[in-house]
């Protein structure tokens, strides 16, 4: 059996008399934490495979002190990883992210002693999917470090979709890795040393002040227009929903089992240049090709299917919104040719402004497709080169086939989640054939 140990404690300094800090969630983010089942379903596992030389001691064991120093300096010093959820007084405002004044690195880093065989291991276990639900009153992230039998190290990551979406997640991935193996390690810092967590009773005033500051001039007129833009009864319903959260977080075991059935995952490494050329030859983008490959790889009895598809609304003028996507949906026939499906997906995405209500799109809802670019050169974690990425989508409990792709250093890494009664390895293999052609898969 492997042994699991945790990191030493890192304590925050006193914040008495310092300015209150609160980053208010948008309404679509709030949905991810609106009830227990939603909260649990948005735990998103993934990971890096890192060259193990600098992460191991001479005897081959993990160099825990070095890894912890890196995580403390590069990961835990990033503001995103030091914020926890705070709900407001009487539910008058959305929840906010506030500094965790009881931050403890031992809650967030797990080491595994026994080497794992990557080819035979449960990849979701290595990513940390079975290490338990993250406590909602602390930052929503976890790292699980496992030595691999081939000498590399798998750095599993568990992130919560309420804290980040795909685009902001890619920026965070760049922040927790470095450009070179010998890049100097910064000193660990508390990014909120000059701030404190806003108290619940302060949050309505802080939200009002922030909202007023973002209004266009003349402010009284803009304020009235902004307030009237949302129906009053909808506002009342949201406040009531926030005040019955104890009931919404009281799902019994049977309800959880129905909403969050067990799933398994698989991943592959593909040649990004081959996939990009194939997409262009078929008249679409790589994102179109990925969605078409998911549709074409589906082997369920339902042949006309519906696939959710994220559209980013990130805007440099709105840096306070870090989770800013809306889901549309595309429909396709799993028996159609790849040419026909790519053309159809491309046309539907071009008309996306009229297609955001995915419940009106025809077809059996199978799941989710997302494609994310990262960087075209190697990145490094604790001095070791990131050799591969294992991406899994933030899929819903009832999704039958959800897949993600990340482009990194010339490769396209794809990962998929499916219920355990479905053949995830065979499905991902068919998906890979559609993306790059039969027999073109790279060794992982």
C-alpha cells in the first residue's frame, strides 16, 4: 500500500485593522456552489507528467522538501490559490472570494510514496479525484504528487470550476510553472498580507460600492437602468435561495448516487500539427474538429446527439470576472461523415448568438466539448520539464461523454470522462482516429 502524507503548516499573519477584500462571484459562477451536488460535480481533476530528476532524491524517493518549497513559492503565493468562499449576510449579495486567514498548505498537498505504473493505474486516482470533497471554507485546490515507475512524476491537480474557467485556467497553469529548468525560485509571499477577509455583514456595502464604481455617468441614471435590467422577483428568488442553502446542501446518499454516478477517464497525446492540418482540410477549426470527433466517436443507440460547447466572454475591461463563459450547444449525427459534421458544427458556432439556449437544440445530450491552447514551448515544474498534460473536462454527473483538449508544446492532449459502464478507452481511441487519422496517435 502507498502511504499518503501532507505538507507542513503555513500560517497567515494577523490582519487586524487591514482593508477588507472581497471578489464577488457572477451569477453563473454562483450556480457551481448553489447546492451540494453542483459543488461536488465541479471538482475537476487533471495533471502534469513531469521529468522526475529534480523532484526525486538520490534514492529515487520524492524530494518532498524541494517540492513543498516550490508549491509554497509558486502556487500558494498566487492570489487565486489563497482565496476561499464567503457567503453574505442574509444572502443579500452573491458569494465572494476572500483571503483564507487560516491558510494551511497541508490541506492542499498530498504525497504518495509507492510508485505507480502509468499504463495500469487509475488515472483519476492519480489526479486526486478520490481524495475527498474539498472543504468549501478553504481554497478549492489540491495537488497530489505520485512517483511513476518509469522515473517521471505525476503532479495531479484538483481544481474547482467555480474558481476558474478554461481560459483563466490556462493563465493559472502558466503561473504555477516556469519558463526554464533553472529559473530562480521566488520567495514565498502572502498575496493578501495587506488585506483581510471581508466579514459577512460588510459584503452588502462592499458590493454596492463596487457596483456604483463600475457604472457609467451620469451615475444615478445609469444605476436605475442597471437595477431595472433584472426583474425584481428574480432578485428576491436568488436571495431566498441563498438563505435556504443548508437544505440545498443536505443531499442524501441516494440522491448523490443518482446525480453523481461513478465515472472513469482516459487520455491520449496527438500531434497538434496533424490535427490542425486535418481540421483545415475539412473546412473547419481545430475546435470544430474536436466537437465533430466527439460526435463521431459516440457509440450509443441515440445517433442524433447534442453537445455543450463553451464560448468565452473574457474582456480586458472586466478583469474582475475570471469565470466568464456561456454554454451553447451543437447538434450532430454520429453516423454522418466527418466532413458533414465539421461543416455543420462550424455553421452552428458561427450562429452562436442565436443558439445559447442549449436545451432547445435537438438531439440526445451526451456531454461537453472544450479546446484550450496553452503554450508552444516547454514549461517546468520544480525544475522538471512538463512532458505531458492530462486534461479532463468539468463534466456534469449525467454527462455520457465529455472531452477536453489542450494544446501544449506541439502536442494535442485529449481526455474524456464517461460512466463506468461505457468503454472510455475504445471511445477515446475512435476520437483520436477522427482527430489525426487512424494509426497516428503518439506514444504517451
